[in-house]
């Protein structure tokens, strides 16, 4: 009713404006308005005449029947919509994950039972801003950034022992749906796995040391039969391989559990890479590899020297290990506007891109027979991945079969130091690390590949 009246008023106003303009043009404004009013009245009378004719031709009963059927259809449609809404609410109430719906302004519109338990929401909280109840700075940044490709994991503000994962999805006219999941059990399982690997690795080191000691004694015995000499030599080789595996497991365990800001210092990259180059040339053992190093003496990086040495050595030794004899290996460390990148390029057989998504998994091998023969543990690039994560960087791979491989470690700008004196000044001024970023976000994502 109101819409029809509004439309009629608009038409009348437009019609009057046209009459006024036409009257001003012809110089007879009053007569133009009178004629316009007569024409408008005639038009309405003609429409009323048509309506009267239609009513006379149609029975009143049919009209009332049509109106009644239309009203009944509308009531049925409202009941159906209410049933759908009720069913959806009952379904979401059965979820173990919390579900929160916020409007375009970020105010809470609705939540299910699980969200009430996980976030401590009450009925009086409806209509209030969600960030008033989840006040963690990382969540506020995540919520307001609009970048929801990756979930965010944070400690619960109501339960100190719980870890909650937040995933935001957009829908409708700017509304957002937040799914809250309790991932405490996953974190506990991960802690148990780390503890098991660390404890088992340490426990295996002592008996391996004893076994290798006796094997060395047997190998030095001059009257040992030839058959036993071959067996002892093979046992020594396997013992060394197991020792390397245990050492790599211990290294991984430390990288996963140690404080990443511990042992941070200003590292002269040129000196570090020269030592790694010398070790790689010795490791080449006469295969004729030409190892070229390109690094400025003014390159300094803030981080852990032990961890970076381990990561860089793994990449360089892999290049030596899997490159044909008499080929070139390029090692470089270059600064750019975004930070710095460490690159190792070889002329080996390359890696099929199909393997790249899984290459950072522990013990994953592209060619198992060749990797076992080379004595690798299958943990090299898993260590590199964790080192890069602890240094806010990422490792990228470019490789094709038959074209060699290029391993590139990207370091952010805040990791660069102009000189050791600048690092000392930062320490005096209370230099702090950059704010942590959401778990699983694109900044934390590391695309790595690994030789088998």
C-alpha cells in the first residue's frame, strides 16, 4: 500500500515539474497547470473506469478466492522458511566446532552451543563486536585484514590449557561466519611425538657408540678372517649411517623445541660460506666438481650460526652428492630490496615436479635405491625447512628432469645487518623481533623440495 502511494506521489511530482517547465517556456504557466491538472484527472478517471469494468466482468467470489489463495501461499512459504531456519540451527547446535555469525559491521548476530562453551558467549552479548570477546592482537589483525585463506591458531582466552583454531568465511552482503575448533589434542599429540623422537634419539646414541667402538676394535685386528673383515666393514658403514640418522633426528628435535631467539648473533655470511665451500670440495673427493662462490664480504645476517651452517651445508652437500663428476656448482648470497637470498645451483639430473609437494616430509625419497646408496638420512631438507621457519624465511625450488636444480633461501629484510656494530647497537636499544604472524598464513608457508 505504501509502495503504491509513494510511486503515485513520484509520478505526480514528475508530471507537475514537466507542466511547470512547459508553462515557463510558453509563457502561460497558470493555463498550463490547469490543462495539466485536467489531463491528469482524466487519466485517473479512465483508469478507474477500466477497474470498474474488470470488477463487473469478474465475480467477487473469484477475487476473494484469489486473495485468500495468495495469502495462504505466503503463510505456507513463511512456515517453510522458518522450518529451514530451525533445522539449520538444530544442525549447527550438534556441531562440536563453534560457529559464530557476525554482520557487516563485525557485531555478533548468532552462535551455536559449542561457540558458547569455547568463547564464553552469553545471550546479552548478541549485537556486540566480536573483537570485544576475542581481544588477542593477532586475532584482531586477522579479523580486520580480510585475508582468510589460512586459519589462525591461538591460546584460548577462557581456558589456559586449550588451543583454538579460527577460520573465517565470507557470505551474503558482507557477513562473516567464524568456525572455532578446539585443536588442543592435536598439539598434545605433536608434543608427545616430539618428546618420543627426542628421547628415543638420545637413548639410541649411547648403544650405537658402544657398538661402533667394538667394531673399530675388530676392524683393527690383524688376524681377522677375510669373511669377517667384509662383515665388520659393512656393519661399520651401517653403524655410521644410523649415527648420522640419530644426529639428524636430534637436530630436528632441537629445532622444533628450542627457543628460536636463543643464540641469535650477527653472522658474517662470506666467512661461513667459505668454510662450507672448503668442506664441500673435500667432500667431492676428486670428482672434479667446480664449486664457485659469489658473496660480498659486507653480507651479515642476524640468526643462529649453527642452524644456518646446518641448512646451507645440507643444500651444498646435496648438490655435490647428486651432481655428475666434472660439473659446476654455483653458490651465491645476494642482497635485494626485499632482503637477501642464498642460492645453490647444480647441473644434476633434476627432480620431477610431481615430487615437490612432498619433498619436505621426513624420510620421503624420490629415488630410494640411489638415496640409500649415497648414505643420506632423508632428513636434510626437513632440517632446512625448520631452520628457515625459525629465521622467518622460505626455501624455494626450481627443478626439471635433466636440467639440474636451484635451491633458493629467501631471508626477510629485518634479518639483514650492515655490520656487527649495528647489531650491538640494536641489542643496546632493545631490538625486538617482528610481530608473530598467523600459523599457516602465506608468510609462513615454505615451498621446499628435497633430493631423495
